[in-house]
């Protein structure tokens, strides 16, 4: 009798309890071919990552716990548990996850560094979480509080306009859109497993399992057939499966992946996962989804997701990843903007998307053994992801742009605070990315001074340990030594990754190219003798009988690379960037003799030198070279230039000293360079705007001329989601002026399906004797899209000018630039 025919004979209840064990018996024997050595078995001893991890443990963990209290995230559980009275007191229904992720980060720290005080605080939170859980296992504080208080969905929480109802409908009704009910508990499951493994305490795990029982009861074929609107529960379920060996959680994770294909791109629900070939929609959702798919593929032995996983990863790396390793270019959907659409100034690159992309890439390596996944992982962790956490450990980036016009600064928290606790859990488990094992083969996947011990299986069934000690000053230096100390002489293979950058490759495929190839060879020695081992999937392969004290020495020539982007990337045309080893460098205004670095010209033939600056950030290697300020462009080929000595710092370190100008891509052609903005009346005026404006209003006078109405490299302000209303901008001049001309470049993102359009009508008003009067425009006003709207009006003397805009019905509007003459 087949499994299928057996299933048809048993009841639904019996199916739940019995048949799944049969169905998944084969699954339980599968796993990743390459196992990562767990973070708690790797001791970091380097000067780069170890201090960052210490900061995350000592500063970031307490900071996130404190902010969870201050911003009432913990209070949500107190109200839901009946410990205190109250109503909804936070902005988002997924605020529960900030508590869960903070617990997970703390659990990883406790696994390595026992801390009775921290453990007691986590236990207190777990007690609250358990008391907030409903009788049947449901755990979602917003709905529990609503049901207790009969509270209507508020218009403001707190003082934040709400344009949709997160909790629309009954329990689970909005789960495939915006309720985040399953997203919340996915993070709960991850935290529960982490804390159980760190302390042996089951309370949070039991809470998670009680909820998982409910989810399993409610979702599945013939039950509620919906996909989570925000992926995460899939990864959490896999961790529950690993912790309990209960096949139902693996089955349910696979179900949530396979049920997709009936909704929107934003939620990755537009296609079944196995049919996807392009990266679209929300970047974090995509990353979490493919993490879950890789886990399911590994644990079931299924190949059905392989083509999708490889194709989507290659689409990102081949056309949609930033030089810093950040992914998700656009803020409107917190996701992907399309092939080669990589604006620098408005680059979104959410910190959480970097984390999910790294964890997915790690899984792809474990499935395939291909080093290209580790190369991109390395690029992201050293740059885009590492930039997300300040050097102090208590300020953060949500987006990670590649250009700043003194408009970006780190903050101690966010209304949507997914990134800070996500960073906490990532850094406190970071050391799990450095070593791997396949049978008795050992993989060295990332480089940092560190130590680990790996168990080898002997032919007689016993085990023997191999101690590995890695010494290096990576990423500042490419010299790496590995001391191999087996308990007894033993034959096995060591795989050492040769980073793509050491082979003249910035990322796999051809999105970014090195214009100056390395002239120095890679050298490898074993016990002092030069060797030429074979190269396999990006790894050098050394097979021999190892004895105590054996030494591998590798020297990677860490030259300075000048990087150019594929010509299809409009934002980077005529520009190059600087990279040394895995580190991308940038210019920050504070390090220059003139901070107007956005008006630079740097010849691509310039000589770049490394210097150790002991005064900067406790001692770092900077890149030093000459460039020019473009004072004024005379014509297409000539300009007035002023020579400057320039100093570049690693990208991840920028904005640790406040707001500043910052530049990654350096113009080497005059067409790509921007001349210094000359003072104008608008530039010298104070600016004000009507309520609801988003963006820095001072930037409407920064004299950056857009390439189009939807140009995201040009700064803009907007009033989305105010639809069909009237908004205004106002200039107050330093003194009374006579003006007769205005030029406005409106923001309109219709071509990317955004919500802003050129206004239906505009009115220009001036202040006279305390009253607003409309200017007289003899020829009327012709509102232009993708160009300047010119207004010639009868000259007036005034101290203040106001631009009133009436938006079209059903849409909003915005402004790039407004000049007054």
C-alpha cells in the first residue's frame, strides 16, 4: 500500500498525529550538505569583528531592552496580560517582534557569556508574554487588547495618521496582507528556540509551541489557505522543527511557501515561489521567504526551488545589488526597483534586507558549496549591513544610502524599529559565518583572527577533534595563517575561500568591474613551502594527512581597486568607486579641507595611497588621493577647478560624527560632476511647508536639477498620502526683495506607479501688509511634467512668497526644486 492510499483511509485527526510522521520520515534524514560551525563554538579574537560584537553585547542589547520599555512595546504585553489597564499605545501591530528579537539577541549572548541579571530580565519578559497569550495559544497583543477593551481602531497612535486598518476583519482574515499575525509569531519561535538552547528553560518554547499548534490547526489544505503577508513564520517553524523533531512544523513551513501565487508582488505573493525568476517587491520579505525555502529544500531533499533560488539570487547580484552589498533600492515599496535602477542619494538598502540577504546567501553556500555566495555575503556584512549599527552600538540606520547631502543621521530608535533588535541578534551570532564542515572536510569561509574546534569521525565510529587557530589582520591586511592541530594525525581536506575581490571580481556576474586588475599573485604556503593547490568552486583545496602544528599561510594581495558600474546603471555613469579587500570606501565632508565633496572631479588615473590614521576612529587605514572642486563649468569640456587633498574612510564608518556630505561614487568625467551651487535668493531664504510634508524642505533650493520628474537622485519633498488636497511651500527672504520669476520642477512618480503627480493647479502668493495676495500672471501658468514650470508674473516687493498646490483627485504631489528671481 502506498503512503497516498494509506492517507485516504485514515481520519483527519489520525492524519495529524500519525501519517505526517510517515510522510516526512525521509525528510528528517536530510539537511544541508555543508554545516555551519555554530557561533558559540567559534571564539573571535580579531580587532575588527570582536570589538563590534562586544559592543553589540554590552551596549546594543541593553539599549534595545530600554527602548522597548520607553516606547511601550513591553506595555503592550502588560495590557494584554491584564497586568495594567490601557489601550493600544504603539504605532504598529508588529511591535511585538521587537521584544522577541531583543530576547533572541540576548539569548545568543547568554549562550557564550552567562549573565544572571540579563537572564532574569528575559525571564520577566517571558512571564509577561505567557500571561498575554490567549487560552487557545493565539498571541498578538493588538487584537487581544482590542477584544478586551472593545476599542475601535484609532485614527492616531500616537499622533501618526493611519491610512489603513492593520486589523481589518477577524482573526487571520488580513493575515496575507497587513495584519502581521504570523510574522509576529515567527520571531517568537526563533526567540523561543534560541533561549531554550542558551539556558535550557522551556517556558518560552512552550508558549511558542502552543501557538504553533493553533497555527497548524487553522492553516493548511482544506483549512485556511492563505500565505503570510510578511514572511518570517517559515524560518521560525524550521527552528521549531530542529528543536523538537516534530515534522508538522517542517510541513507547515513548506505549506506557507507553496501556497503563494494569488496576491501582490509587494508581499511576494504574485507567483508561486518555484516559478519566480526576478527579484521584485519588498526586499526583506523576499529574503526571509528564500531563507525558508532553502531550509525546506535542505531538510526535505527537494530540488523544486533550486531554479527559483538561483535565478532570483543571480538577478539581484547581476542587476539589483549595490556596490556596498545593500539590496532593495526603493523606499516606496521598501524593495526592488528593477534591473540597473540603483540611485545613490535615495538608495533605500534597509538594514534588515541586508541581514536577510546575508542569511539567505549563507544557506545557498551550504546547499551548493559555491564560494560566490560567500563573496557577496562578505561584501554585505563589511559594508551595507555593518553601516547599520553605529560604532557606539546605540544608534542605527534604517536606509543605507550611498550619497548624503547633510540630510542623513543615525538615530537611537525608529517608529518602525525592526532594524535595531535585528542587528542585536545578528551581531551576537555573527561568528557562525566563519567555518563550515562537510563530513570530515573543513571549510574556512570568512577571515578573522579566531579559534574553533571541529569534531571528526574516525573509521571506528569514534571522534577526534581538530583545533584551528586563524591569525590575520583582515580586512586591513590580506595575510592569513591557519594553524591546524588535530588530536592525532588525521587525513582530511581543508577548503579555503579565495575571495572574489582577490581574483579581480567585485561581485559575480558583470554589474561591477575592477578597472585596475591586481598585479600581485596569491601565494600559499604549507609549513613554509610554496604550494599550488587546485581551485574548486572558489576554494583552494588541500588534502593531506594533518598533524599537530601544521601551518597554512595565504597572502591575498590587498591592492586598491577602482570600481566601475555596468553602463546600464545610469546613476554611476562617469564615476568610479574605491575598494580595498572587502571594504568599500567613501568620502565624508569632515575629513576634507573643503566639505563640498558633492562638487568633485577625480581623474580615474589618480594615484591612491593607503595611510594608517591612528587619530581616526581609534586607528584605521584611509585612502588618500588628489581631486578637484568644480567651481564653475565653462562648457562641456572645461571648468574652473580647485585642487584638493582627499581622504576616504570605510563606508560603514560614515555618519558616526553627525550629518555630513558623503559620496561613494566619484565623478571622473565633467558631465558627471556638479559645479558648486552659487548662492541664490531661494537658497538664502528660510523655508516652511504645510503639515504632512516629507523630506528636507531646505533641499528644494539646493539647485540640483532633476533628470526627470521621478528622478530619485534629485532631492524632493512630497505630501503622500494626502490625496486631492491643497499643500504649500513658503520662502521667507532675508529682507524685502523685488521678484518677478519663479521656476518649479514638480515631483511625479507615475512612471514607477507611485502616488504623486504634478498638481491640478497652483497659485503663487506674496505677503503684503500682513495679507496674502496672488501674483498677477499675464500669460497664465502652464504646469509642466519632466521640466521646469516657468511663472513670469508682474514684479512685486515682498518678504515672503508662498506656492500653493492643489493636488489631483486620488493622488498626492511633491516638488524637486523651486527657484525665485
